[in-house]
C-alpha cells in the first residue's frame, strides 16, 4: 500500500512539477484576498473609528507584499516589504493588524525555501518595527516568537514534503532506468539464445 501511495505521489509530482513556481505565487497571492475582505469589512463596520492613515498603512503593507511574491530574488522582495513595514510602524497612531499575517507568510515561505537566516531577519525586523511603534515589549516578544515559530514550523513541513516528493521522483527515474536496462539485457539474451540455436 505504501509503495502504491509513493508511486501515486511520485507520478503526481512529475506531472505537476512545472507548475510549482506558479503554485507558490498563487498561494501567496491568495492570502491577500481574505486580508482585503477583512479590511473592507473592518472599514465598513468601524469607519467612524478608523482614520485614513490606518487604511493607507494597511494598503501600503499589502502592496509592498507583491514585490516579494514576484521578484525572483527573495531578498529584494523581503527588503521592500521590510522597509514598508518599518515606515508604517514608525508613524504614530493605531493600525490594523490584519496585514501583519504577511510577515508570517514570508517567514514560512523563506523557511520552506531553506532560507532560515532570511526568515529570522524578517522576524527581527518585524519585532523592531513593533518596538519602534511603542507596543509593549513583553506581548510583542511573546507573540512574535509564538507566531514566528509556528510559521517556521509550517515552512519546515512544506520543505520536508517537497524534499520527499523530489526523492520519490529520483527513485521513480532510477526505477525506470533499471527497468529499461533489464529489458535491453533481456532482449540481448533472447537474441543471443535465438542466434545460438
């Protein structure tokens, strides 16, 4: 049963491997949709208590996420998002917390891409931005570590799954090569035995 499951996953991986870079982008962009819906809902229900600066900050955070999604070099995208984050948090006043989830999405993506140092830098910048904004140190530390660890763990899970699928693909290719060699050897043996007769 495990062999059949491995074979199925391996075939699925081989078939859809060329779509994986697009799948990553689609997944990252799909995170933005619920954030925009939450922002709209929050604005419509609490518009008397929300000023334009809060809305602009939230939109700025979401827009600064796009370079991370579409830039080939994740460092450039991360730097763009981090600069936007520092600017938003350095402006005094209240802010919506929905777009903060993008920090943890980036951390999970960087961890999945085996860029743990960049993920740690992103978390550190987020921590610094919150500290600069005047948020209380203890809650900021606890929640940043908690959500950072959770998102990094999710990234490790994605990375391990990808590594396993790649290993299964290599095993499937080796099995095909061995099968092809055995068939060629069998044909040679049959041809030799017919020739000897």
